[in-house]
C-alpha cells in the first residue's frame, strides 16, 4: 500500500453572515492538528462560503462546464477524506452542503466522511442522519465516530469534545488508508486478474516494491546459488530512486502489489527488468501480461527489447523464449543470460 500522506478536507458548510461554523472549524483544526501530524495526514480547511457555488447550474452530472465546478472538483478530487463541519437547519443538513454534494459524482467515491455537527438540543445530529443517507449514494463512506456539539453550552474548553475530535480523525485516517485501493481501482485500468488494476509505481510504493523484489529474488538466489544479485541488496532509498527514474507498471488488488516490471531506454534498446510476481499467484499469466505491457510501452526509437536473468533461472528463460526472446551473447553481469527480441 502506498505511503502517500492522507489529505483531509475540513469543510465549513454554513455560509450565513455571522455563522458559527468558522469558529467550530477553528476549534477542530487547532485541536486535531498535532494528531494529524503524527498520523501523516494533511488538513485542508475549505469554507463553502469562499467557493461561491451557485445553485447547481451544470447540465449533466460529471460534466464540468463552469469554472466554479472545475475548482470544486479539483479540491474534492485531491482529498482522501472529508470532515464536514455542519449545522442543523430545520432538522436537516443545510442546503449549501446538499448543493455542494450534488455538484460532483466520482470525486466523492470511496472517501470516508466524518461529521462535526452543532445545533440546539439535538446538537445537529438530525442534520448528520440526513446527510448520511445522501452521501452513501455518492459512495462516500460515513464514519461511526462523530462529534456533536450543543451550542447552548458554547465552545468552552471541553477535554471530552477534544478527545472526540481526535477520535474522529483517527477513524477517518484509518478508513482513508483502507479505502485507498477502492479509490485507486476506480481511476485505474483493469489488470490481468479479476479485481486487479494497473498503475505506474512511484516512490511512494518503495516499501511494497522492496518487499516484493526481496521475496522474488531470494528464489533467484537459490536457483543460481548466488547472492550477488542487485535486487537483494538495494536499500529503500535505492528502490525509491529507480522508481522515479524508470518506466514502471504495477498490478494491484485490494491494496496488495501482485506484480511489477520496469523498463527504460539504454542506447537503442528497451531494457526490461525486475519482472516479479507474488509467489501465490504465479502460473496465472501475470508475468506474461506484465512483460507484454513493458514491451508495449517501449520508446518508439527502440527496435529491440533486451533483458537478462540468472543463467539457471530456467523457468524465467522458458517464459522469455515462449514470448519470442532469443538467447544472446552475454551482456549482463556474470552468471546471467541475456535475451532479446525485435520490437514492432
Ligand atoms: C434556517 C435555520 C434553521 C435552524 N434549524 C435548527 C434545527 O432544526 N435544529 C437546531 O438545533 N438548530 C436549528 N437552528 C439553529 C442553529 O443551530 C444555530 O443558529 C447555528 O448557529 C447555525 O449554524 P451557523 O451559525 O453555522 O449557521 C437553525 C438555524 C437556522 C438559521
């Protein structure tokens, strides 16, 4: 799973002149900021009042013709989770929140939403119940944890309320991590196995990649009776460095990295390497699929794909031969076999 920080949108929903909402948001952000830093979460406060969204004026859901919609879409799209700071108006959520929700569709999907509500005797809880039935339609996932403030009590210091705010953030961040694969999958191309998806790997994936390559290249070490294999010796920083320099493809399912490959141009050749598949899913075509994906991504100026593998890695060599690679004079490190195939 990616280690990218979780971005939390803290949304002030009331827009009335003199509204209490900004004061509640200020209390919340000041209270939870230290925990957010511990959790590696970034708080992004946004007031609906500043966005000036008119009543929904887009013709078609998901098509953003207006600049205000594009701006709102970018804000929500970049978030991993939402905390709505909302009053209760007439036993329901404010129209401003409903309108802001209605503007967007896919931008909300598979993000956790927590509520900090406020009102009189009900402390805004009916507003939250109202909002919950709406947000689930958008694939937002409402938290169980909640903060409900009786405004008759004012906003005097209250350690119990502070703890509730921190508890809400904790649950939101956990859920945002857990739902990340759902968010990624809805934006990514399908992979070779049911439920899997494909995306380029980034430096944020270094820990997953390091685990996968150590696991896979131990098999190579055993097959070739050698520990002189670079993939076994790379630090997290090394992995992070090559992830940002090579063209990479990762196959994922439910947040687990199932397989990967990397490629880059070396002279006139397209150099392919680090083809790896988790042990329990070998023999299911994932490696072959990744190899073809790496070839398809070749720089147009390259006329040949080249790779090398352990000279005794017979299983790998059989796969490459079956994909049209031919054994070449050795060009890689000692103890390796070089294979190449014409491209296009
Ligand atoms: C239009 C309107 C409707 C309201 N309805 C309720 C309500 O149903 N329940 C409640 O507890 N408070 C209700 N209130 C009182 C609000 O909780 C209180 O005014 C609060 O400060 C509103 O939040 P805001 O200042 O951020 O707009 C209502 C206030 C307004 C302006």
